[in-house]
C-alpha cells in the first residue's frame, strides 16, 4: 500500500509555510471574486432596466437565482473532488465562471441574464466551497483559525466591496451594468492564470492515488495501490451520499438546525440589505448610485471588525478548550448574537432626513460585525462537532443560507413598500432578537444536546477513545 513517509514533502500537511499560505490566498481569492460578483449585480439595476426594458422584480430574480445555484449545486459537485481532485475543480470552475460573466455582459435580454446568473452561482459555488477543504488539507486543526478567519473576511468583505466598486461603474454614463460584468470577467480571467501557475493539488487521497499509479507504471507491479483506490466508491454512490447526508443532518441534528436557522436569517438579511440599501439612501438622503455604493463600505468595515474580534476569540478558544471542548468556539458568538438585532434597530430607526446618514451607516457596520462572527463560527463549530461528517453538516447550513439569500430579496421590496423601511427592518430586528438565545443555549448545553444525537454520540465516543489512547 502506498502511503506518505514521515515528513514527506509530498504530503500536503508537510508543505512549506510559504506554499501553504500561497494555496490559502489563491483559494480565498476566488471566494472574494464570487462574493463581489454576487452582491454587485443589484447596483446595475437602473441601466439594466432601461436597456433591457425589464422590471425591477425581473432584475431581482437575477440576484436570487445566483443563490439558488450557489446553494444547491455543491450537493452534487462536492463529491467530484474525490474523483478528480481539488485542483482540477478550481481550474474548471474559475474558467467556466469567467464564461458566465461574459455571457451576462453580452446578454440581449433579461432571460439570458437570469440564466447566466444561475450558472454563475453554480460554477462560483463549486470553487468557493472547496476553500474550507483546501484549508483543512494543508493546515492542522489547531492552525486553521487564522486561515479560516481570512477566508470568512474575504467572503464577507467581498459582499460589501463588490457593490462599492459597482456603484462607481454604474454612475458613469459610458459604462453601466454590462461593464460591472466585464470587470468581473477580467478579474476572473486573471485569477484563472494564477490558479494554473500557483495552485497545487492538496487532497491527500488524490496525491497518493497518483503516486501509486506512477509506481505501477514504473515497476509494472500492480500491487502498488493507495488506500483510496482499494476503498474507492463509484461516483454515483458518492453523489448520492453528498446529496442525502447534508439533508439528513439538517433534519435530525439540533445543532445543525439551529445554526442553519441563525445563519440563514442573517445571510437573508444581508441580501435584503444589498437589495434595499441603495433605494433607501436615495429616497431619504438623496444619494446618487455612486454614493449609495460607498455605503456598502460599512459591510467591509464590519467584516474587519469581526475579523480582529475573532483573533481574541481564538485566544479564548485555546484557553478554555480543555474545559468547554467544542463550545469554547461560542464565547464571541454569544456577544455577536446581540449585535445583529441592535445593528438592525439602529439602522431602522435612525435612517431619517433629520438624522445624519452616518448614524444608520454605523448601524449597518454593527450588524455586519455580528454577521461576520456568525459566518465564521458556523464553519469552525460544525467542523469541530461533526468531524468526518463536517463537510455534510456545513453543506446543510450552506444550502439553508443560500436559499434564504435567494428568497429574501424577492419579498423585501414589496414588504418595505407596504410596511415602510422602518417597520420592515424592525420586523427583521425582532426576529434577530428571538434568535439571540441560540448560541447561549449551545454554549451551556451543547455537549448534552450532541450526546443525545446518534451521529454526535458516535463522534464523541471516537473522541473519548482517542483521548484514552493518548493518555
């Protein structure tokens, strides 16, 4: 059987520090490009509606279709990495994503735009959802805090940076919505080149399989085989597991259910704000499209605040892990839970002509700071709790998060028209307040809740066995 030797430099875990960070940065860059493309689309509504003679609701469908593709397709394609490796998926996804951006930029009608957005979300998700796996491939568990925090920073900050840049493009009479897409296509094309030049295969099973194949070819001895080849399942079986296990965990695991509800609501509100911030600031403060684009810098500032707060959370985690175990991840999220409704309420009740625009912008920043922490902890906490089933647990919450992001923009325009921005946002704030207990309950009772679950109990038993062996 072909295995890695001790300190084998071919093992992704033994890559040099420089190579590990190069892989991490290149992987995260795709997440940032995809996040920016997802959120910036709404900034081109005005010129798109004029040129394509479509309604705002039709344009909003384009915003939502992205999230549907992003949330559903990984359930099928996540299994492809076991067959083809991560590097090939990065290459294919980034190239295909670039083609979808070109397709949107050249669209003759809104129907083609909507189809392009659906395909863009599908291909963007395939690459972006690999990042967590790539980080896990090259970094040991206790080293993953900083790389995962950077991944979350790029993803969430990209959601704010995209509309900011798109606002400047839309404001130019010579550019408009098509150039928003062309800019994304140019950046993705450059990224594709970086992937080909700098990215390496990081999935250990694929590396070992290729080494075994090379060994058989050199020696003519068919006994050289990797463990992954011996235990290999068919691609159809892998797809079936990747489609059903996330849904099973979502339906049976209280931890996955509660976090999916929490992040689903938060991400839905983020996309509702992406859809409505421009209209609200234009109506109340008379901002033009470029100035409303700059309002999205609040999402970027909030992301950086959350990122630096996470550094403190990592220290708490290292300090309290021996006593609290997985729940040591939840100190900061307990605080962040209160920031979500506080930020929404500030934004809802201060966005008035007699109050300076900076005050509701501060509310948005507070909301996004809490949102970043939630986005960050979902990946780390579920990964800690579900071990070998972590990818399925994360896929389940990702599906809920993106479905919420696709649904919220479709009804928020009508909701704000009937309730006004003030009362519509107040409704969101009340729902956010109702969800505050989630991290607190898990902080105090998480281990007991997991002990009652079949999946979690099995993982806990394996952890106890491992601890006893180490002792």
